[in-house]
């Protein structure tokens, strides 16, 4: 199962799901046939300054113009670090984001923080880079130069082609969220913050619970994928996962692969996801969250492993690597900077390639590992 040939390109008729993380950010990269790619969120690994999907393209010698869609599921910095760089490099790609961000107040938020030095590591800063690039494209008559907005049960991509054996391959990508009520709530929250931020522009709000993330559903012939983003569940029938599960307009079928929502946190768990949206024992993939409170915790891992034996994670969720230094060095660091914090010491890449439901491979690179191995360590 360990990966051996990272630079091998997928074949024209292969579906690929690559998950990178945790790094600074999280990223899912999809090959949807004939060298057409979609990237969902962005990730920069420690020690690198270039987004992981572009580095991966470089290793496989793939032209950046092969990227067709760049999707930002939400504005949190742990999901879109480097997405501005991806959009600038991939000039053929459309940019997709949540409809909750389609309002004047969010543009004001970008204006307030876009050029601030304190915001260089923020999601708002990344959106500012995207908007700046769109303006430049518009001035130079380069398309696409307008965003596409994701809402519940909207198809945002469709393609049909024949492989070398004249078999037809159909791909459809739908957004399953955000729902109307979540969009309205988010816009009101952003509007409420604007006056405060104009007066005290020192911190960027994080609207919680996160119920406007873009959940995605991809079908590649009869193979389906559910990408859970960071959508949370608060037992509100009008928001979160409850709306998706109860929807009578979402795509038919059950998903064979699940990118687990919100890093496997218990606040994004809903039993209906596993019962109504997924096949029995699906392939589940996720990235850990290692800043502050680490997730998934033991309860989250137990929930996932009780629903599937085919779960994989890009790094050890409980990894803590402390660099040992001589006392005199620690003293100098403390006096100069306070402390040095390790960012995401355990990270990796999960790659799944499908030609059919019966013909697929799972490869693990870096620190990626079966999730249930991590559960056994805790017991």
C-alpha cells in the first residue's frame, strides 16, 4: 500500500483522489479524466513555500493549464493557504467559493485586511490575492475572470469523453452546501463584524459553527465521492449536515469515498452521513488538525473506525515533535522570540486511483497511515 512512484501520471481513464496535509492548509486534488484536474482548498507543507498541488504537478510534468476548477470551500486559513498562488498560476481555471461570500460586506473585509502585514497568513489574505488576480484578468480581457458560487444541490462541472477503448466517461461535480439559511446567517454575521474591524483591525473573525462550507459530490461514471469540507452539525434541521441528508434534490447514489468532514472532529459527525450518503465500509480519508487542540481525538477516531475499516489519515493526529536544545540556546530563543512553535510535524499524501469499482489502488506517501493503526496506539 505504501507509495513507490509519486511522479507516475494517471491514465486518461483513471479517476484520482489525492489528499495532502496537514501542512499549513489542507488540499484535495482530483483527476477527472484526460488530464483534467480540480483542486479543492490548498496546502503548503512545512519547509516549502509553494502549494502542494503545484509541486505535485511539477513532479509529474503536468501543465498548470490542466487545472479546470479551483475551489475554496471556506475562508479559514487552515484550508486555503496558497490558493491565491494556485489561481494566479492556473490561468485556465475557474474559481469557485461559497455563495455565503457573495456580498459587499465580505469584499469590505478583504479590503480591510488584504494589504495588512498581520494578515499574510490568513484566509482573507488569500482571497485578496484571488480578487486582485481576477481584476487583472478582467483588465487584460483574460477569462475566466469572475467567480462561480456554490450553493446546495448545484452542478458546477460536467464533462463527457471517450477513452482509448471508446468507453464513455461522464463526470459531474455538485455542491451540496451551503443551504439558504446558512448563507443568510453568515452574511448577517459578516455584516455585524465590519464596523468593529474598521475600528480595531487586529483580528479576523472565524464564524462558528462553520455551516457554510462547500460540501462536494463527484461522480465519475458509477464511482461517487463525498468531500465533507469543514461543515459542522449542530442538530439544526435547517443547517449543516441535516439539510444535506434530508434533501430530496441532491444527486442519487451513495459515495464509495469520503473525505471526512472537519478533520474527523466529533462536531461534524452525523450518523446519517454513513447510513444515507456512503456505501458500506467506504474508503475514508482525512487530514489531522494540529494547531492548538488536536483533531481527530480518540472519540472521533473511534467513530470513523466503527463505520469503516478502510480509513486513512495523512499524518499522526497526536504527533508532537519537540526539538531538544541546550539550555543556553533555549534561553536565547526565549529572550528573542518567546518560543518557536512546530507546525504540523507529521504530514503526508494519500493517493487513490480508480479505473473501475473493482480496479483501484491506494498509495500512502510521507507520514500517511491507516487510521485504525492510530486507534490501536491509543488503546
